[in-house]
């Protein structure tokens, strides 16, 4: 459900929406013209027609039903599926209220998702939205059209999460259940998931990636892994509300904090490598367009 109209169409949301539309136009013009459909894995084929068998045709394409009716060999013809399916999964947990760049990480996540949605619509592809915290908060099935895309964008910009914690596996399992066609699934998150990485998330990601094209877009704020040397520091976990007081003057405390952050990131790197996923790492202190453009250009080169 959309938030109340006053919030959705307020000045802040309108300004965000206008900025996203301008950014999308730049992205489509610079990148998606011409080779857009060649850069995605898992493109399907759709049935077109049948024709008489010719020497050299693949016998696996013989249509035995038509052949039996007509008394001689016919083969099926297929054409490349012209429409692509995309699902944008956005992690809305409270850890993304953090941010040392010009914008909160949650705003960056929403803007990246909105740009992808509008870009897909510009190319007449089907795109859907899945918002997740420790549960599925909202789902809009893939569809086409600018009106549909605007509904996705407004939901992104206005949705107020019911929960604060993270369980990405819940979103991936849900996506696996509801998606009926091969789909490119963009998963936008900071991937600060704790022990879940070693169990449920691995199983859910592997199952989804077996059939679909899973693309993690990881938001990285280097400040999250580095404690400043400022004496006694009280830290509140935005997802659990738990408070810890650390003596940041102690090198051992700072090193331990940094090591834990690196360990979490390496566990995710191991998962991405194991599943052979294309990862888009976005440094939230900088412009997010160059990493996105780099990903699509890299995909295009690999396809060629």
C-alpha cells in the first residue's frame, strides 16, 4: 500500500522523483540503447511457428504431434523472447539509515532501484518490486508501462518499514516461489546480515540463482568498518536497539571492530564467488552511476 498522499506527493518526494527521472534518461541514453537485451543471462525462447523439416535441422526440434497429423516431418521454430523480466529486491532494514556520504544509504538504495525500474520500463520490459526486512513487506508483480513504473517508484520513496531487522533469505525464498519465468533479480542491500550468511541466506540464494539471474548490488560505507579514536563511544544497533559502549582509545577495540567488519564482507564475497554472481559494489560516499554502468558494460563484453 502507498503511504498517505500528502507524503507521497510532498516536495521532498517530488524532488527525488524528478532527479531519478533525469538520471534514468542519462543512463538509458548512455548504456541501454542497442545492447540492452544482450547483457542479461537466462534469456528465453518463445514458440513462433512450425515448418517442414530440412536436412541439417536439429532433430530435437521436431514437432511430433504436427508430424503425425501431416504425415511428414515438421520442426518447431523459436524466436528470442523480446521482453525481459526483472525483479528489484530492496533491503529496507534499519542498518541503511546509516551513511557518511551526502545521502543515507536507504535513499541511495531506493534511487538505484527506481533507476533500474524506470530503465526497464523504457525498454518495454516487465519489472516488479519486492521490499524486505526480516519479512516480505511489499510485493508488486512484474509488469510493463510507465504507470506501473511510477507506482513502483512512489512505493520505494514512501514506504515506511514495519520491521527494523534483516532476513534476506525471506525475500529470496518468496521471490523463488512467485517468479514463474526466468528473471533478473537485482538484490540491493548492505549485506550486513550476521550469522544468517552461513545458513539460510546461502541456501535461499543458491536455490534462486539456479534458475534465475541473481545480481547483488552491495552498498558499502567504509566508515562502518572503522571506529574513530574518540574515547568512550556509545553505539546503538539500528536493527536491534541494543547499545554497546566501547573504549575507542584502545587499539585492540578498534582492530577487533575492523576485523569483524572485514569478516562479514569476506563471508559474502565467498558466497558470491561460490554462486558465480556478478556483484555491483557501490561506495555510498560516491556517485552510484559509474559502478552500475561498469556492471552493464562488463556484461556486454562477456556476452560478446
